[in-house]
C-alpha cells in the first residue's frame, strides 16, 4: 500500500471513530466536513485548565485570561444527524463573513482544517459547497437541534434526550446517556492506562463521550473482562489516567 493510501486509510479511520459523538472534530491537517449551520449561536467566555475548557469566572480564574468559544448546531448530511461545531474568535468571525455574503440558511458549507494537531497557527476555511434544495431543507428540519446552553454549562443530558439520541441513517443509535458515560469513566479510572487504551481501541472511539447508546453493552463486557484480568494479575490502579476531559 502506498503512503497516500495509508494516509487515506488513517483519515477514514479517524472519521469513523468520531462518528456518533455530538461534536464535530477535525483533528488533523486537511480534515474537513460538509454541512449546514442551524439556529442561533451560543457564545461564552472560557479558560483552558490544561485538561478542558471551563466557563470563565473572574472570582475563580484570577490568574487566567478568558477566550471566546462559540457553538452552533451543524447538520451533517453524510451522517444524517445534527452535530455541534465549536470554534474561537477568528473562526466565528469567518462564520459571520459567510453568513453576510451567502446566507447560512441557503448553503451547505465545507469546513477544512489547515494545520497539524497541536499547531497554534491552525486555521479553518469555510467555503460554500452547494445550495440547500427543498429535499435537504426537509432533512435538516427533521433533525432536532441540541441545547447548546446546556452543553456549554456541562449538562449534556438535555442534548442526549433530544437530537443526540436520534438514530443515524446507519441505525447505529444516538449518543450515550451521560450518566452511563460517567459510570464507565469511573470504572476505567481504576484501570492501568494500557487497559484504557485497549478499551477505547476495541470500541473504536477516542473518548468515552464518543460512544453511542448501542455501544453500552459491548463496553460493559469489555470492562468486565479487563477488570477480571486486573484482579487476576494483582495489578494496582493507575491514578495518572486522564483521557476523559
């Protein structure tokens, strides 16, 4: 297999690993997604803790400078599902530019990442892909939007009960219930990092929150097996695990 073929296969693997999660994730240079911006934006000031974004509180984050994060509902025709897309100040200003020039309700847009993972100079292009016809408009109307305010506040249950729980066109099921995800995370944190990595690889996801509701039974079986092996080996817990932010 040629180098280009390996790159293509790797990119497709990342794409399928991310399907089923709520958020659009463009992880590598050249990753792209096509879809429609839907509804109103939800903006908030946040700080990066080193693990995740937290809503900025000047009384608490006295030594941190806030940054802007804006979320929008984003319908992805290839998955026939409503997702959430999020970006910072520069990205949102570009969204405003295409809104003013093309109209967000008239076009599907292609969003492409330009920059490798971890590159602070990463940018995202937003270009019109094709006009939204009546059939596409009907598909978008059937996809229930996510409650962005609840997601932004850390309460994903409202979203999981709404659009995120809607089965995709492939019948793979909606997003995992946040309470079940918390239970799985608690059990995984008691395992060595190598077991956590094996669990995620087996389920085909990068994060627990990317699991689908239909994955729960398989996830619990995998955990039962890993926990049994750990007990049999007399292994200790690994408190350094933190792939759950």
